[in-house]
C-alpha cells in the first residue's frame, strides 16, 4: 500500500540511450511525470548513446556497464573492453543481483519501455514491485520472429501492459487470439511541442535551390531507405531534380553508401549521420518522407506534423492514426513505385501541397501531452495501491 505523502519509487530499465523513438518516449516520461509523486530512477545496461546526457537531473541514472564513448581509442584495448563488457552483461542477465548492487534500492513499480528489457524487469529480484510492460512493435515483423515465442510468454507475466498504438494492440490480438494480455491501455507517445519548436529554430541548414526531402530514422533495413533511394534515382533519371537528406545511423549505412555509388546518387542522397537536433532540417526542408516497412507510433511523424511539414509516409503501424490521407499527408504502400509517384506529385502539384499545409495549421491540437502523462501516472498510482 502507498503511504500518504510518500513518493513512489519508479524504476525504468533500458539497454542504452541511442537516438531512437523508445529512448525519446523514456525521456518524455522522465520529464513529464510528476516529480512530487514519483522518485524516478533509470537503469541502463550500457551507459551509451547520444541521449545519455539528456536524462533530467531529478532522475537518478545508474548503469551496469560503460558505453563505447568511455572506451579506449586503442583498437586492441577496445576489443578487450568490449569482450569484458559482454561477459558482464551476460552475467547480469542471468543474475539480477548484479543490477541490485548498482541500484541499491527497492522499487514500488518497475517499467520495461520495450520488449528488449522485458526479461530485466520480470526477472527482478524484487518480487513485491509491480511490473509494467510497454510494447511499440508490430508482432508480425519478420526480424522480430525469433523473439516472438519469448515475448508471448512474457506479456501475461506483467501486472499492466501499455501499447504504443492501437494498431500494435490490434495486430497482436489478431495474430495470437488466445494470448492472455494483462490489464492494458493504448497510450500514444508524448511530444514536447514547445521544445521541438524552439529546437527547430536553432539554425538554418544550407540547402541547394531544389526540392528537398528529409527523413529521420535509424539506418535499419526495415526503415526502407534502400527503396527510397531507388525511387530517388528513377526520378532523377526522368529529369525531376531534387535532394534527399537522411538523418540517422545504424548497421545499414555501409549497404546504403554502396547502393548510392552503384546508382550514382552519392551527392543527391545524403547520409548525415545521427544528429541530436534534426529539427531545423525538418522545418526548412520542403517535404518529410518516411519509407518504413513497419512502425508503431513514430514520434518523428508527430514532430513533422507539428512543424507543419507536408509528409509522405508508408501506411504502416499507427501512422494512419496520425495522418489523414490526402488531408494532412500522403500515405503509400511499401513499394518503390508508390514512393516515386508520391514524390513526383509533391514536386509537380504545388496546389495539392498547399492544401495539405493549410490542413496542418491547427494540427498540434491533436497532441495532448498532459492527458498522456496523467494516464501513465494513474496506472502507476493504481498499481502501487493494489
């Protein structure tokens, strides 16, 4: 039972703080949840990533292992450090007492913000804490399949379950109708609107005098940048001059660079790498494009809508819950031809683009952050009182 006027101790578990949607959801929760009600801690498996220093000062941050940023620049020493870290993390996965030694505290509620930390929370040595699982993924995603049996076993073990979009929940139930899901709710991700607008004005990128499409996302195969590049090359060949700028990093970078060379688009398809503040690029580009094979409720779509940017996006995950096709954006299937046709439409039909811009004027009204924080706070408070 929660004692009167006593703050609840809430623990978030996360692998690392690389630039990504889940990491931004965590930051919005750490910033938005009432610090008068909750004493918050985040435990990172690895103290790594662009966002590791963005954790608010009122939140206690601990980590089990060091990040690559703190490793030696000597490649031989670095290999040894990586091997040592892997051994430590493997041990920590089997023995929750290793995390306890770092945490030095007991928590009322433990939260796994993504399936990657389900086991960390469920295997916690604190059997009295309430456990919340958060799921942002399409369960049918091919790359997820090796993990699905374990995820399906874990979901019923939580005390409460949060879905990042209605589609994420619907597709899980549709694919696995017999799964026993605990008490649950769909809670969309919060958007720090004023901070986003402020960041978007920090600088003005130098763009060439031609239509500019920008995209932000991790360089993974499921993000569809290889298909976008094909559509881009076809448009250039047909005489539609334009530039594409991709902000993000990941394992597909080498493949994309090779593809860009083969297609002769290294100058016009720019890979800028990961940036802490991509918003001036989104604000100043002509269009935003998201070519993903799968998504849940991508924050970058909400960010781009708030910055009133005409969007072309694949019709996947929770995106149709965010974009009204033909009104506040343009939805396509995960096909090169459809991406090509939509980009051509945006470049050649200014009246159509203007109509979309007009429809985006009051779009931020659909993003109510306080409602989101209140919903999460209510879940935590009710659970702690059980």
